[in-house]
């Protein structure tokens, strides 16, 4: 075994696209890799000091889309370019935004699955940002990505994960087992 010390290498890391409205009402998005499920109806996301953070300070509602193989280039772009520095940022992505039904935030319809969220708590708030704990108000899924049972089909979505070790993106693959079932073989 080789030791690497402290690294931000929790794997896999989802590629989350945070959607908010700017002060002028235009849609904005940023890429966030440090986030995940907090509780059964809540998520947590580490936020730095971004235009999106300012938007969240003004309005605690936002959306979270899951980046895919098809949206990878534009998803990476919104992570490296700030709306503070490029007024054409969102036009360059080619994404289409519609208003979310349950929160005051944009839904980018180019993604197969989007969560509508509302901030419940900010943790360790400072000039560098904060962690947000947010309630999942609703989940919207493009019908093209539903399985035969009417629920989201994760395999169809071709979700990507961030590789913090080699700074890349990995497309999630095929189903390999059944949760809460396959382990019963060892009982």
C-alpha cells in the first residue's frame, strides 16, 4: 500500500450543476463536485465564493442537475468560467433554461435529472464561502430517461463523475448488482 496523505479523493464525486438566477433575473450555472446526499430529503454542497454563492445569498432556492457524457464540455465550462468575468457564459453552453415549478431557479432541460432545492442551513459561513444543507423540494426527470417501471433509469443517463486524482471525468457504467439483495448470499 502506498500512502498519499490528505487529499480530496472521495470517490466517486458527482458533477453537480447548480442553477440560480443572477440579480438581473438571467439564469446562471456553476459546476460543483463536492456534494452529496445529507439525509433522505436533503443534500449538502460545499460552496466557495462564486457568483452562484452571491445568488444563493440573495435567494436561497436553486436547482441541481447531474452532468452527463452529453453535457460534459459545457458542464466543465461553467466550472472554469465565472459569470462575473463572462457575460455570455450561459449562451456559450447552448443550454435551454425554464423556470422551475417549485422553486425560484432555472431548470436546464438539457440534463436528464434535476433537483429543485431550498437552503435549510449554511455551515461555516465565511468570505471564502460555506457549506449548504438544502431540502430537496422536487425532482424533475426527462421522460426519455425513465425505466419501464416509470422511475429514473440511471444507466440511460450516462452520468459522469469527477476524477480528482487525474482531473478527468468518468462516465458511469452498467448495473453490476442489486442493493439490499446480493449481500444476502453471505448470510
